[in-house]
C-alpha cells in the first residue's frame, strides 16, 4: 500500500468547516460568483487547498470519502497531461447544481476511482 506522502508531490492543505460557514467562504473564494444551491456540493479542492463542509447530516465514513475524493483530485492534478485533459473536457450543463451532470465529468470519475 502506498503512503500518502509518496503520492503527493506537493503539499495539500485540508480544512474542515461547518456547513454554516459555506456562504462566507464561498464569497471569499469566488467573489461575485453566485453560490450553487444548498447541498449541491460538500467539498472542493482549489490549488491543493481542500475544504470539506460538514454538518449533522455527514457521517465519519462519508466525510472520509469526501477527503479521499478531494485527495484524488490533488493527485491527478499533479500529472500535467491528465490535468490538461480534464480541463479540456467541457463541463456539462448543470455541473455545479446536478449530481448526475457533475459525476459524468471524467475528472470526477477519476477522483471517485
């Protein structure tokens, strides 16, 4: 089994927030961009900074899955060719608001794997 520190070529920061903090963090991270509807996502990874948003609806297992999923994005983004490919594939309509659309994107499928 590979150790996590051997998979990551760059440091990753992980912050766990209560979901109630999401609107303020969204606005600070994406100024002027309307926030997607509530519960349309539970985490994001931007520049190897992973943010998980949890509340009483999240279990330990589901929060762990979120973390591993976001680490999958961090690891796949280290490969320049893979990163370029994922960014070249257009995001489907509803990417930020529809789970089926979101999960259809190859970057999401790779992170899930």
